C-alpha cells in the first residue's frame, strides 16, 4: 500500500522545494506536475527512451522510473537548470551550433546525459559516449548531428578547462 507523506524536501536546480507526494511516486510526475519543470518529458514510462532523463548527484537517471523516496537529500538537475552549470551551458551551446534537434522531444534528456558524462569524464572515448546515449531514442533520425554535437561539446569543455 502506498502512503502519502506529509512533505518531502528535494533540491532541484539548486533550489529547495517542499512538496506533498506519494513516497513511491515517480520523480518525473513531481517535476512536471508539481514543480512545473516541463523539460523532462514523459516518453515510454519504463526508462527505455531517455526523454525524462535528469541528473541526480551528477549521474543521469530516468526520472519516470526513479521513485521520489530515492532522491531525498540529493541534488537534482533538469534541463532548465543546466544553463547555470558551466559544463551544461557548453553542451547546450554545442547542440545548438550543430542543430542536433529536429522535433526536440528527446534532445533535453540527451543533453542532460551528455552533461553528466562530461562532468564525470573529461575526454570520453567512443565506448563511454555510446554508453551515455544507449538509453536514448531519437525517432527523427538526427543521430549524426547528435554525435557531432557531443564531439563539439567535448572540445568546448576541454578548451574551457585550459583557460
């Protein structure tokens, strides 16, 4: 049986939020419905498409399968907060420069995953990039532009680290 907590405190994009929610409610529902972070999208609902990807303590996770109880006391970042993050801002710039989005439905989750990757691995190889993108589906077929954007983001992050 699911029980309603009086309140849960979570940190999203550097701000603390106190919400009332079911203990095992998916994080995605709270982000979209209660906190109005619409950039994390509902796709498959089973953690297989990547549209709902957010960062939790620096790691990319699918928020549609992440229960609220598991993120208490952790730092959550959505696509909306990445503009304030130095690495996230460079990744966003790279994706814009390469025009990597077509319909845009998947791209927010992909940008979050690439940001998480570059925050953990300065110069990822092809296997790390493939692993980071493994749980993302793009139906528009912009895969080549997405990969070019990832390579550009790597160069931008590397260049900013030198300055």
